[in-house]
C-alpha cells in the first residue's frame, strides 16, 4: 500500500500556469456566454422600445448618442461574435475535425483572430 505524502506542494497562483490556446479559447467561450446571458435583457428591452412607437424609436436614437449605451452594444456584439465563432469551432470539432492538437491550436488562433477583426469592424460601425 502506497502512502501519500502529507505535505504536498500546492500551487494556488493560477497566473503562473501556461495555458494552451485551446484552454484560453474555451474559457473565453464560457465568459462570452455569461456576458451574453447578462446583456440579453438589455437587448430585448431596446428591441421592444424600438418597435413600440416612432417616439420611443426617436428616444432610443438620442439615447445611443451617449457613450454607455454604445459601449454596452459593442460589448454585446463582441461577445456574440466570439461566442458564435467559438461555437462553430466546437460544432466542427464534434464532427471529428480538429481533434489533433495542432489543428485544435490552429482553430483556436483562427477563432481569436476572426473575433478581433469582427470587434474592430463592429467598433467602426458603432462609432
């Protein structure tokens, strides 16, 4: 019977670990899903107001000239872009493509690059 050492080293500092790009992509996919869940009521409220009447639509247009609604819309669009690209990556992996480490690493980098381009494009559209 093996006895385990009672004093095992424990590393609680997560910043010292080197995460592979696949892990970073997975963590960001989960965080973007949480952000989408949090911001979805705001988006539904804005959609409801925009469809209610011409006066409420005009009020929304004036409201979106301020910084906070623009940054909220940009955050929602950014999270939606990343979550969509990462979701497509996961669905392709479920089909059996991308199970090798090199392909998974390449696809994680591709998702991040496409997201950066989408976020920049979305920022140009909003501002």
